[in-house]
């Protein structure tokens, strides 16, 4: 019997009869054993590009992924489809990891998801040589490039893994990579031959908008009243997530808030309510969105600036994955432009500050000189920064640089997997089930699907139990807690708390060696990324889609026709250059002092209706304002 084709597997496991643009070509490249780099925009179906080739071959596919939440989501989705998948990440107990690795060597596991940090552990290096590996997939591949916006040094360990997995092809995937990063990914992953598949980053259905405002809350309410459907509102910090959700609920817009500091069960509950359209708007930090499969998001609003164009493009791209009209709106005020300029001058830590943070970290954890390597401690960045009168943003920047030098590893949301053990006798357990029918289904399911419950602690995935029992995850937590209280099981619930791991022994700061050339290049790169962000939010001439995709090296894109600038040009009946000239002419008239609309209209050389349309555009995007006296004033 012949093996199933790629299309047959797509239909069998995902229910689709045809691939999206470029997916099939990427799959064929991987099947032909070619090292492959796939550049697909957010929502472009990257996972299919390695999952189907792996299913077409014998052996296991190792997937390197940086985010625990994303790994767990992928494993969950594959398991639901009847595909055996496992994951190894920081926080798991030794025996849990040992069991997973054994299953990958001797069992029928098809996908093993690992964090890049696990690649260098001795257990993994020994066991991977015993696995029959058919494919190595590197997700979020931009993390391997020190010129990428989210460089993670552990990704560099993948090159050593390739040396072990001889003749195993690699597929690297990312939604955000500049031309420099594209080249760097292939070099760092030791591609045998350059091989890039690049889908256009243009999203024809997604309308990008920048709205300048003096009141972001009022503007947000106005936008949500005009754009119906599910929305994501990104804010700067955890406190603001609740403030904005409360504001929207006060105005009868069903909303909730989300950030990494909430308990897992709470986050899961909020996320599910939003995915199932019980909540219309989720107000969140950038911890929300990665790996979430929701195609019908109609609106993404940023009330504060993202870290970079790369981050903004990825977050905004979560709108309109169903290819229907959607909007990505950046709200900005006078302070945002000033803050970018300030960050460009002062936002990159100096060496003296890096050394100060380095020394204080070891002091806080009471680590002596020539000690500390591979020790892990709880870490709260606010509790560290505030008593020392340091800005949290500056400390975070310093920690990232120390991490890039492989001195520390900061895990902001580590997971310690839940464990459970039956602590009563078998006779007592069966008697208990007879008398307590509410607990019978979960106990029977655990006995049927989890081995060794009477002998030792077994790690438990609450979401998987919930899926198998067809009940809410919250209910699983409640049942396990009840069994623990009744002394039927010992249930150790997962915990989430930030941790810092010291990768090297402490040395006196005078002996600390930092790569000055690397730091200078990173500083320059940091400033260039901020400059690009500043240009984007202050732009009033160029199609926003064109500007964004050109940043990623796509230079031949046509004007999108749906961003705020393109729509204003259409309404005014002008081409791009004419519209740009009109905007500049009006700015020139208002440069010295406020003027009446009648004066502006009389002084322009454009047709009156055209000038009115350009004025309306400039008023709507906040580049000009009306004074109390009704005059027009240039927003500085």
C-alpha cells in the first residue's frame, strides 16, 4: 500500500482539501531533503510546512521552539488530531524528561518539541543519538540571529545538533526577518545551499492605520464603536490591561484582561472565553497571542508602541487571518514620538550599568565569587529594580544583554508541571469511587491513561484530562484539589514564577569581559529599529503596507489601497505624490500659527473638495488639531 500524499494528510488531519499559497512548494522542498527557510507572515500556516513532511516519513521530527505556551499549544492540537507529540521544557522534573525521551526512542512519538536550552543537556545529547530523526524544525528562526529583534543565544546550539543528526534536513520558519537576518539564519543553521521560500508579507485584507490623538481612551472607544467583531487591545503593562478592560466594560463593550502574571487556569479561562466569542475584546500585554488559533479577529489596537517594527508586524498580523477585512490601528500621541527619541539616546545600557546589574544580581542571591554557575533562583524584576532606584525598562534591557553574553538566563514565565500520586490503597480507592460518583470519571480516566500512579508521582496535563473528559479545565483543577483534600491523591499543582539562572560563576566586575564590538553593533541596531518605528508613526505620505514590507526587504509591493493613507488618497482623487504634496502644503500654511479652515482652503492651489478631503484626513489622524477658537493647529 502506497504512503499517503501531502494533500491526503492535509485532508485527514486538518480537514482541508488544498494548501495555502507556497505551503506545498515548501513541503516538497523538505521532502526532497533540502535545507529550507520559510518566510510566511503571521497566520500563514507555518506549522503545516513541517508537520506534513514529518508525517510522510518514518521517524520523529524534533521541533525547536522558544515559547513554552506555544509548545504546549502545538502538542495539544496534534494530540487532538490523534498524532502523538511530546514536549520538553524548563521546569520539568528529571524523571518526567527521562520518560519523554524514552518514549521518543522506543515509542511511536512523531513530534518532540524542545526549548533551545534543552539541546545542550547531557541527557538530551545522549538520547537523541538513539532516535530515528527524519526532520529538524526550527520555529521562530529569527531568534538565532544576533541581528534579529529577539536574539536568543541558546539557538546557536542547533548547529551542534545538526552535526549529530547527519543527513537530516532542517526547516527554519519565521514571520519576521529582514534581509540581513535571512542570510544570518541560513549561515548559523549551516544550510548546505541557500534555499528561501518567501511569501509576500502584503496582507490585502488588512488595513493599517496610525491615529494621532490627545486622548487614547476616547479614540479606542470611537474605533470599537465603528469596527464590530472580536478585538485585541495591546497595552504597555499589566496594570493597564485591567484599566482598559474596566473602561470598555463601563461603556458596555464586553471585555477582559490578560497578562503573564495571572494563574494558568485564569489565563486559560479568559483565553477560551475570547476564542469562543463570549468576550469581545481582550486587553493584554504582548504575552497574549502567540500560537492562538483564532482567524476572525477584526481589529488589533496598540495603545502604546511595540518594541520594534518586527514586533508590531507580528502582533498586528493577528487580525484578519480569515482573509476578510480587518484593521490594525496604532494609537499615538505627542509623548510617543518624544519617548522614541529619548530611547534612541538613552535606551541602550552603558557598560558601567551592565556591570552594576551583573554584580547586584549575584549579591541579591548571596553568591560568592567563583561560585553560582547553573544555580537557579526566583526573580522579580520589579522587586530587584525599585529598591535600587533603577528603571525596570533599563534593568530588563541589561538582563537581555547579559543573557546574550550567556552569563544568565532569564525565564520570565517558567512552568513546573503538575504532579499527582494516588496515596490510598487500591481497595480504598475503588470503595471511594463507588461512594463518590462525582470523582469516578476523572479517577477512571487517570487510571486508564497514566501509568504508575500508585508507585510514584506522575506528571499530569490538566488541559489533556479536560479534553479527554470533555469538561472545562477549571473543573479538572477543582476535582484534583478535592481529591487532594480528601487524601485520595497527593496533587502538586503547577507553579509559575519568574526565575533567573546563572550560567557562569561570579567574577569581580573588573574581570567581567564583555564584547565591546558586539555591544556597539547591537546599540546601532537598536537605534535603527527605533528610527524605523519613529518613521512609521510619523509617516503621512507612504502607503503603510508598502512601508512595512519594504522594511523586510520586499521592495516591489504596490500600494495596498486599504490603509488610512491610501484610502485618504482615493477619497481626494489624487495619486501618492499629489496627496503627499497636498499634506506638505497644508503643514507649511500652519507652520507659523493656527489658521482658519477657510484661510487654508483659500491658500491652497488644489481644488476645494480635494483640499477638504486632505484636511479631513489630517484631522482624523491627529496631525492637525482644532483649537477652542475653531482654528486649525499643527500637531507638534
